[in-house]
C-alpha cells in the first residue's frame, strides 16, 4: 500500500490559476481536492501502461504527525478503480 501526502497543493493550484484565481483558493477552489484529482488521473494512466490494477482513494482526514505516527479518520472524496483495458 502506498500513502502519498501532497505538501504543496496550494502552490500547485496557484501556479495553474494565476494571480486572479489565487484569491479563490480556499473559498471556491479546494486546492487539495483539485491536485489529488489530477494526480489520480495521471496515476491511472501510468498504472494502465504498466498493467497494474488498483483502487486509488482521495481521502480527507489522515494526518502524518511524524515519521512514526499516522492519524486515520477517513472521509473518502474520490475513488477510482484502475482496470486493464482489453
């Protein structure tokens, strides 16, 4: 199992939407949600290319406190099942 924590979602969205859109981050645009959705799409394409079937979940709630501690209250935002195309 892999756990990926995106640490700079706001900066990634800020670069994509520019100065005008920057004001919307946190009000209209959920930076974490947008970056996770794009990352899931890229992972799906890569997994299919390598023949990997997977279930990818975008969740809200887990927090990595340090290298030895992970809190896991989960609220699933998105789910994507990656299946091989015939």
